[in-house]
């Protein structure tokens, strides 16, 4: 199958087409194979420069992008805002231009404000550079690589030989927790609804306001997206194939969106007991970092029969290799 790829930047999954998801899944599967070899490195991006510009803290996403770039033999630059010239008043666009002047090919950007990766991508295009910009999480907007690694983890489980989007057709996936503030949820909603899965969101009304779904129904593409909202847990869990839990962002307590963490756990926390409503072969995902005992019980998180959490982290490297490769080798 010929790979369908014509993107220079990856900023959002809103307009991703099924063939693009399949290109990512297929490429990630071949890199997964590379990662199982004794020599886990390929020369695909030799001589190219990947700059990780993380303006917000991150453990797994930053390390995973760095390792992915290194496995592709790219040279990597890591930027730490607290020790950078940002502290001397340099603007973010000027920081990006500095990295451009050093010959960077791909910029991986994380920022607490939505839209920063887009602004940098627009500036790079205006300057007629061929730099590709990757959104590694912007505010509450999107986190495409997380959703793509979640998709890969699920598809790999359903068919380890040939992970592909259509495997999710008719599956029921529950996304539970702080949906409102979650860029992970937004990107996953785009990818999972594009696959033909039924996506069920469950959260207290303060974390899932009714108009939340409007951004999906306003979608101009002709994909038949199935998204359902619930303000209690059971209808979302009923016969679910996958349950995706989200970090309860503790800072939300300060905004009085929740009475207490204990009460939240009682109503929406995922436990072995609660999973009995799901299909017997149900699996649980979490993007990390986890608040043990809040959104998911500690025992369930560590139970390999149900938890895909460490597979998600492992898949992350192969998926990010695929994404950097597709962006870097095509030079659209
Ligand atoms: C998430 C993020 O930073 O958006 N984590 C991640 O990248 N794996 C989720 C979160 O912070 O809750």
C-alpha cells in the first residue's frame, strides 16, 4: 500500500483523513519491528536536526520525542525555558527563528497556550522555510502524538500483524474524566470518531458542559462521527471495549469545579469492580501522569490483564518515529 502523506506540519487531528491514520499506523508498525532488533537505530533522518522546544514541563512526551529522533539518527536539540533567553525577554517566535537559523528541520513544540505551535508554523511558512512543526501539546487544544500512540496501542492489540484504523469499527470506547480541560481527549475524539468507533464521554457536568460536543458536530468532513455525552459513569462503561481515563487536573479543585477528590473517585474513578460492566476483555488506557487512587485505582493501574499504560509509553516511541519520519523524509 502506498503511504498517503502530504503534510509539512502536524498541529491537529481535526482534518486527518483515514488514509493518513493508516499511514501512521503502518509506519509505526515497521519502526516497532526496528525497536525489537538488537540494533535499534535506522539512518532515516541522518543529518537532520530535530529541536524539542518544550515551554511547559513534560516527562514522557519530551523523552519519547528525543528517543524517537535519536533512533532515526537525527541530531537533537533540547531547549529548557528556565535556562534560555526567554528569561531575558526573547519572544517565542524569535526563539524559533534562532533554531531555524541553526538549520533545524523539525520543531516539536509544547506550550501552555493553545495556538503557539500554529503561530510558529505560520511564521516558518511566511519565511518560506521548509521546517515542519509538530504540536506536542498546546494548552487545552490538542495533543496529536498522544492520540496517535493511543490509537496504535489499541490497533496493535486488535491485530499485531497489521494495525489499521478499520479495526476500531463498531468498538465502544469510553473517555472518562476531566474532558473539558484535556487536549488528550480532544485529539482522541478526532481520531477515534474517524475510525468508526462509538466514543462515549463521561464526567461531572462541570468537567463536561453540554456544548462541549459542538466542536465535533461542526466538523466539515463527511465522516460519520459517533460521539455521546454522559454525566454519570455506568452508561459509558456498559459493554465498553476500551476505557480511557484522563488525569484529573488537581488545579481544577481550586476553581471549585469539584467537591473533593474522594468524591470524584467514588463517582468516576475506574476500579476492577466498575470494569465488570464492560466487555470481559476490556482494556484501560491513561496518558499519564496518573494520580493513583483518583481517576484510576492503584491496583488496576498495575494490573497487566487490564492496563495498557506501559504499552502506551512503549508505543509512543515507534509512533513518534513514524511521525518524524513522515514529516522529515517527504519534505513536502
Ligand atoms: C498529558 C499532557 O501533558 O497533555 N500527558 C502526556 O502528554 N502524556 C496529559 C496530562 O497532563 O494530563
